[in-house]
C-alpha cells in the first residue's frame, strides 16, 4: 500500500492533478448560499458595491461615474443628488456587469457573488504558482489548500466586494514580477506593473504586496547595482510609473466630486486604537488567531514564521501585511473584511510551517504528523463554527419590505428607508433615496423624497410620518407611507 502511495506521489505533474481537484472543490464550496439576498454579514458594504453595478445595467456603463442608490449626505457630508460612489475604480462592477449581460436570466446578486468566486479561484491558482516557486510543489499545493478552504476566506471570496478581485490582481502581478526576476524579460516587469496598477485602483492598500517585490529586486541586484545600471534603473522607474500614475489620475478625477467620496480618514487611526491592547487583541487574537486560523491553525502558521528559511519571500509579504493592518488600524479592528487582503501571506506561512512539521528531523514524526493533521482539521472546524453565522439573514423583514416598495411604488420614487445608515434596506427597494433620516422629514421631502418605508414600526420618525401622511401598506413587518399625500384633519 505504501509503495502504491509513493508511486502516485511521484507521478509526473501529480501536483497539477491535485491542484485541479482543489480548484474544483474550492469553486463548489463557494457556491454555498450563493443565491442569498444581500442581507447577510457586511450587507451594507455589499449593497453599496452591487448598487453601482445595478445602475450600470439600468443606466448604461460609464466607468468614470459609478453611482449607487444612496443620495443622502451621511457618507460624504454633502447631499449626493447624483448618487456618485467614488471610492475604488469600478473594475469589479465592470466584470459583474459583463456577467449580467452574458447571463441575463440568472440572479443579479448571485452573479455578483459569482464574480468574486471566479477570481478567487484564479487567485488560488497564482498562489499555488508562487508557493511552488519558493516552497516546492507540496508547499504550493498547501498554500492553495489553505486559501481555498479557510472558512473565513470561503465566505469573503463569495461576497459582492472589490477586495477578492484586488487579491487576484495583486497575486497575478506578484507572479509576473517573480517571472521577471527569474528570466529578466522586461515584458514580465511591465505586465506586472500594469496588473498591479489595477490592484491599486481597486484598493490602494494593496501596495503592501510591493514588499516582496522590493525584497526580490534587492536580493538579486542590490541597490548599488540598480542605481549604477541605467537600463535596470529605467526599467524599474517605468514599472513604478505604470503602477502609480493610473492611481494618481483616478484620485485627481474623483477629487472634483467631493459629494461622492465617503469619509475615509477615520480608517487610519480615527479612534486612536493603534497598538493599544485592544488592537493586539482584535487583530492577532480575534481575527488572525480565532476567526481566520481557528486557533489550532496557529501551529503551522507560527512554525512557518520561525522555521529556518532559504529565502524570506513569505516573511516579506507578511511584513507588508502587518504594516497595512497597522496603518488602517481603526478599519482593521472595526471591519473584518479588511483582513481579506492578508490571507495570501497567512496561507504561504501556514504551508511552510506544515511542511516543516511534516518533514522535521527534530520531533517524533509519528507524533508530529498526526498533530499537524489534527491542528489543520480542528482549525478549519473552529473557523467554520464562527463563520457560519455570517451566512444568516438576520432581518428578512427588509427583504419583504423592499419587495413591497418595488411593487407598490413608481420606479422613479425617491425613498426614505431608515436602517441606521445601512444601505442594505434601501438596496432591497431598488429605489434611490436615503438609508437614514439625516434631516427633518419636511426638508428631505423638499429634496424630492416621495415614499417612506420602515421596519421599525415603533420609532419616533415612523410614528410621526404615519400620523401625517397616507399609509400605502402596513403589516407586522413593515409600513410604507406616501409622502406626497398629507392626511387631512
């Protein structure tokens, strides 16, 4: 039996057979609840992203003017009449839009999730190639395995968010840069720069993926040789231009429309949490330790950090990830989806640690290997125990209310759908409007509001509006009110 296993393992290109199986399984597990309405975990951020695509479908594709349904001033401080959504360059929305056009009979929300799923599977492929280059074929497969099956990453690589696409472009660019370092073919370098620019247009924080690029360049050439070799220096300067200039042009463009740029300075250290005890607890204890690695996954990860290395590629990428987390300290603590970008270095180091424990010459292999398998299985299980809650729809009433608004009100109605500023409720109505009462009801009506819908029947605003305007429909779950018809007394 052992001889048969050895023969299978030693088959030529066996890694690609295993990789194919991993990618297929990774794709399939991401189809779990893919038809969920956008009312699960982080639905507010998903709704904002999906809303841009929906407007592209309804109004036409214009990448320079992404728009969503929230016209309130809550996110930018300005009344946003046009609903401009000027954050990431809408590359994700372009792919979502193309899928909708290709498959018009499929669920719009499901196709948005499928967009992330497809690119996440490609991300796993490039992570395999990177892992194989620096850890060998089994290290590449383990890196791919962790990326595909960490429950945290399963959930966050099938959400309607731009981050999974950013990870794809970052890993693709990193692989092309590695190819340049290995072959010195300048086409790889410039291609890497173009692809990396797309990652930064989606999320400028992806810049931390440049850390291993710098490490590789300095390891091969050294700073003195780069500076002293004009051709080499010019090539790297062109690479930097290709990466940075598109981002600068986009930031300059959106700067002309402040009403479409949400508040963002809070993300860096708005509550002064950086390096406080709560920061360490949330990032390293709750997020990386419990949520991502399921506690037991820390065993291979920590070994991957401390094991003796032939190169420091994985550590350089992890260093960049930790600097990123520290820079956006407040956002990293408040929103776990900010950790999507750091999954690849975690997977690489966990793979390296797994190999070290499996192949070790220090510990008893008959104990070390079962412990490794046990820690991986238990880590995945504990991760799933926490992440499974993310798939739940805690407030189905917003879906019912949204469907009623879509049925009972004109398509051009402007809707007030108060939900503590969460746009998921407004998104369900398929109408433009306000996700919060950010002014007096009368002033919002002057701005064009024609319908009020609420799932909080006992709120002061709801009681006030109900007493003054005609009710269209009221159930135990929601109330819809016509703001154009005042009740005569």
